[in-house]
C-alpha cells in the first residue's frame, strides 16, 4: 500500500492555471447537487435552482433515438449532413432565414460551442447584468475581458442599445462579442422587434459580433420568437439546441448557424472541435433530425408546454408581488428574477446582509432552493435571486392541460403543486 505521506511528497507540485484558481463549479449545477443531498438526508426540498426542462422528450423524437441506437461511426466534425440540413429547414420555417448546411456547426451542447467561440474569436465578452452563470466564467478561463452592460428593472434587465453604444464609443475599433440571450436566463424576458432593430443598428455600426443564444426560443409563451439575425444577418451567429424546448438537456446537442461570410470563424471552431470533442454522439445526432424537422406532434407539444409555463410564471409573479417583492413579468422560459429590495428592511432586521445569505436562509427555513443574483453578475449586497419554476411532473401536466386547456390556479394546484407550494412558502417567509 502506498504511504500517503510519501505520495504527497513525490506527487507533482500544484501548478494550477491562474485563470482556473478559485473557480468553483457552476452555481446551477452546485445548487442541484446540494438539493439532492438534502433530499437524501430526508429534507423536503423544492428544487428551483437548476433550469432543467420538466417536460419529457417528445415521443417521436425518443423513438428516433431508439431506432438509431446502433449508430456507432464517427460523424463529420461539423455534424451529420442530414442534421445540418434539418437545422437550416428549422430556421427557414420558423424565422424565414436561409442558411447553408455547410454553415451549421453541431456540438455536444451549446455550452461547449460557446466556450469554443470565445476561444477562437479574440474579443471582449459583452453581457448584461444579470446573465446566465456560465458566460462570464468561460471568458475568465480563457483570459478574456468581460464588459458588463448596466440594465434597468423597468425594461426587464436586458441589453439596451444605448448602453451598448456607450460601451462601444469608448474604443470604437475594439473587437467585441455580445451575447444576446432571450427569452432570457435568468429573467425570462424577451425583446420586441423595435428593441432588436436598435441593438442591431449599434452592433452593425461598431461591427460587433453577436451570439444570439436562442435556446429558449420554443418556450416563448406567445409562440412569436424573432431572431436578431433578421435585422443583423451579417454579424449574427444563432445558437440553439434541444435542451429547453425539446426537453433533452441530457442529450447534449447544440448547433450554431453562421452567415456565409463568417465561415472563417466556423472553420476555426471546427478545427478546435476536431482536436477536442471530435464529433457529437452519432445516435443523438440521427435522432435530432426529427426534432428540428418538427411537425404537428411537436407543434402540439410546444403549445401545451408554453401554456403550462405561462400559467406558472404568472402565478409565481403575482404571489411574490403581493408579498412585497418586485418581479418583472417573463415572456418565456422557466425563470423569474425577483427583487427583494422592497423588503430590504425586513431582511436586515433578521440579520440577513446579502443575497447569498438570503437564499441560504430561505432554503433552511422553507426548503425552497433558489440562486442569489450575485451568481448572475449582480452585486453581492443586492437582494435579488433567480428561480426556475420547474419542480413538477411535466408529462402529467402536458396530458392534463389537453389541446385547449388553461393553466389556471386549479390546474396548477393539481399538476404543479410543488411549484405552487414553493411560491406560497416564499411569500409567507417574506411576510414573517
């Protein structure tokens, strides 16, 4: 048996990359694992930390995976040709945008592709505060500059054209990568056409590369998602995948769509992909063709899921607002980003000094697990948080709502009771 002391003396010295030192696991994954551990200890936990789709993979897509389980060959680095063709069909059908199959890059989740695009494109990362938890850490790992755009609660805390203009004016020629995520994580807020046109105008003026993270496009409650690529096609990469609107997060399938004259960037990313993940899982790619091609079954699935999510968002928003918090209405996705600043004095009186303490105390007192706004780029001292209203049985909810049903309070208490209880517990906790 190896002597532990000897092993310690002779093991390699700690030479950790400076960009990784102090970097912890993703906050969303960490809260999910912590919630699971509390449940193993016998605690009742309402898991509103990780934004995983509660709905099952549509049956016809799951059947396609079963039929392609035998697929074992390495596929082209850019992706299965039939899948890249299906992705172009998806954008032609949903956005009226024309892409060539050779300008589609498939990867093991959009998260991996986002890391690679930051590696290949040398420019500052520009994101609003708040933003998804992994954008900034990826830039930090790569040693990229991060520029946070100020936001306003009244506009949903998203990118504002005038703030982007102010940033770009400081150094007009500096290369920048703007990530525009909508419907947004963590806010659930989307952009209307007027806002997108204004952002596109500024981006074009300063030749900003836009990565439009549209992973939640299919969850927009009114079904009317519009891509900024309609207004800035020459400078926009669209990011999408199966994790959110198709309930297949664990499948790890994402795709980037490039305009033809950004082929140099796609080729650079493909070169890195060939030296890292090689290609995305063959059975998953073959099965994903059916999802991007869509059809009546997927349309019905999306319609039902949107009605459920819209009902939950409205209930949670109203419940917290009535308790004294401030919640901007969501237009899609699984998230709300409540501000507890209106009840700051109540929290301070209980010895709670920041958002992190607030979320820890909420979990201890009520079993509701949410994440502090600090994890999304907000100040530590701000009382804000992100919650994901996904702790319910999605398959039962889809069956229960039917083709014409409404996700009213009676429906939510029957099919989404854990989310309803979580909202009510949070409201009661605020008013203690």
